[in-house]
C-alpha cells in the first residue's frame, strides 16, 4: 500500500470531546465548526494556505463585535478531512494514503489551496500522490471506493473516471508484462517489498498470472462504478469471455438466489460462511436486470448454464418482461450448448397447469429455430469452402437441439396436465432432416401415450406422424412392432420398413459372399502360378468366412419369415375383428326388421 509523508512538526492537536485544540501555547482566535465538531485554531496558518479561509476570515474581521466562528458544513470529507487539512496548514506530520487522498484532494479544491497560497500546497501534493495511487491496482480500488463519500466533488475533479480508466488499463494488460501489485489483500506485507521514492512508499506484491485475477477485486466495487468499469473494459479491448466471466462472478456474489439448487426444494439461505449481507429482493432484481444488459451479446461467450440460471432467478424475482425476453433470446441463440436438466424450469405462474414451464422452453426453441432458418435462407446450397464449414456446423447444431427437444419431451411427457397441442407443437418444431435417428422422438411419444391413455385415435395418429419409421433402429423397431399403444397403421408401417431393411441386408450379404468366392478363386490361381499349395491357411480362413456368412444369411431369412408370420397373424386378427363387428351389426339389423314385421 502506497503512502506519502507530509510535514515535519510533532503532533500538536488533541481532542476533548467534540472539540479539537492546538497546544501551541497561543490562545485560539478562530473556531471552525463542521457538523458537531469544533476546531479551535489560529487564523494565520489557515489563511496563508487557503483562499477560501482567507476570504471568510477577512469578512469576519470586518464585522465588528462578531465572534470569529466559521461554518464549513459543506466541506467534502467533513471533520475527518479537515483535521488533516489543519495539520497540513500547521506543518504537522501526516500521511497521505489511498484511503484519505480523495477526500483531501476534494477538500483542498473546496478550500482553494492552490500554489498561489504557498508552494507545494495541498492540491499539488494530493495530485502527485494520486498519480502514484493510479499506478497501483489495489490502491486505485481503495481510492475508487472512497469516491462515494465525496461523489459530486470526485466526479467534478474526474477522479472517478481516472480510477476506472486506470483499473481498465491494468485489467486489459498482460499482468506478466507489467509489475501490477494486485490482490494485495491475500498477500502478507513484508518490509523487503517496500520501496521509497521521493518520500513516497510503494509496496510491490507478487502478481498473479491467471486471466481472471481481477474478478474478485472488482467485485467489491459498487454497482454504478462497476458498470462504468465494464464499459471501460470493453472500450479497452477486453475479450468478451473475460468480461462475461467478471459479470458471472459479480452476479453470483450479490444475487443469493443464483446459488439456489435447481429443484423445487430450493434452499432459502445463503451459503454458510459467507460474509456478504443478503440484499433485498428489490436490490437483487435491479442488479440482475443490470447484469443482463451488460452481458456481451456474442454467441457462446456466456455459458448457457449460467444464462438459464439467470432466467430462473429472473422468474423468481419477477423482473421486467424485457429482461426475461432478453434472457430467453440469449439462451435460444445457443440452445445447442444446453442440457436437459437445466431446461426443466419449474412453472412459477399463477395458474400452474404443468409441472415445468413448457411455454418458456417453446419460446426459447422458437428463437433458436428462427436464427437457424435465417442462416439457412441466406446461405445458398453451393457455397465456398469456409461457408460449407459453417453450414455443417449449423446442421450439427440443429441435430443437437433435436436430440435435446426429444429428451425434454420424454421428461415432461409424464405430466398428465401437459396438453396434446403443446406436446405436438414442440415435437413438430424440429424438421425431419434434423433427426438422423428417430429413436428419441419415438421414446418421447411412447412415454406421452402411456401417461395419456385417453387420447383419441386421431390424436394418436397425429402424434405418430411426427416419427419417421424408416429412421428407427432395429431395437426401436422391435419395440414398436410389439407396442399396443401405437395405432395399427403405424405398427404395420414399422413391420414393412423392417422387412425392407432385412431384404436389403440379405441382398448385401449375398453380394459380399459372391465377391469373396470370386476373390478366393482368383487368389488360388495366383498361388498356383507361384508354386504354392492350395492347402494353406489362407484357403481355410476364406472357407470359414464364407460358411459364417451363409449361416448369417440363413438366420436373417428365418428372422424375416418369422416377422412375416407375425404380420399375417396381425392382419388376420384385424380382419376377423372387423368381420365380427360387421356380423354383429348385420344380425342386429335383421332382428330389428323381424321385430317390426311381427308388430
């Protein structure tokens, strides 16, 4: 910590209750009243250093019979600052530090302590020391904190902006290249590290090398100053991810609701051992809205997990609709980086219908799809190489979001209060090309059908149209073929595509078998030409491979025949069921006609 010594005389002030007295041996001839504190001093040392006091003392002398009492209630820094000013006027020893230099600089300006009233006056001395303070990270932070005590004066003298610019410059610079004495509070002071220069002591400390070394230090700055620092960092070229990291650190520190568990059993207490007082919900709400506005707008700079946590907290604190819409848009832009557990946001509306806020997720998904469709529409099919890479990344992102949506639907599908239109709209938002495999959407549909057995046949048909049966894996097809919850048409379609797949596989195996036999004969001729025997290990291995393939083909044919028989049984069952219904209806009609004739 830097400090600067002024004056040479020994201490001559003593305090008696709410009064300060100078023990110089001469009786006091003027009293300076600042609030409740009275300073009983002498006129000459004061007027010889201060233009304002010279004027006030001169005016008081013209008023005959009036007491030499001056009121300085507007003095920046109050009685504490004037005590140091009085010592400076008397030449008594005092120390300038980062904790008192700002108030002294403002008080000196207020009292007009310029070079006109003595060389090396208080304005110039404090300015010299401020330049030293601005060269030290920790001292600058302390000086900035004290600016709040004399804010209008500090703003007028540009001390606040100078502090912020100094911090921004150091944070943007590489700490390895400059000897910034940072994180001083975590390093014990040593006398070996102190250096003296022109009466000014500067304490140098080991500097950290991590890129986030400044996060914790600036988190102690009040929000108005912190906002200005973030803007200065961006103007200074700070990387957006580092700016976002600082905002995340600041939000987690001062918004306790951010640290809640992501479940319905949220803890309502702050972390144990935390020495930060819990702000009110109104303060947290205001801070969260400010943080959202300060977050960099670039995609992927802020973690999606943190954005979703901000969105959850914004819902709890009931922030402005603009704030929540901003967060939903940010999450939607990088939805491919999210995980399902984070997106299961509890429903906090007044009319709670569903367990989770499905409407919020739908809005987030719409933001992602609108951005993706815009990028696809503006990019032609045949583009340059770098654009092809971007197109591939876009397709990958849509596929990841498709898997995310299917997993989300499987989670919320168990909710009996989730209406069919909402489920259908969410599932239909994903285009077919984004699902290279239909197992995810099939699982979600099956879960929803199981939890909603009262759906009509039409709704079941509409639901299953979302699923491309050709993209089901063998395991999913086997399960779907035996799934009684699916409409019969879908089961028949699954069996048809599975049979088609088996035929293709069998044809492929026959083609491979013929190719290997031809290759074996060709290799045999070559080996004879080289004088090699036909009873080598290569011939035995080739023969064994062919036998294995033939056995595999036989197994596939048996499996295909079995599925055909199951299919015919199912069709017969369906036909007999229709015939029985038809016969019953016919007999009922006959009975009704005979009864009419008899009557």
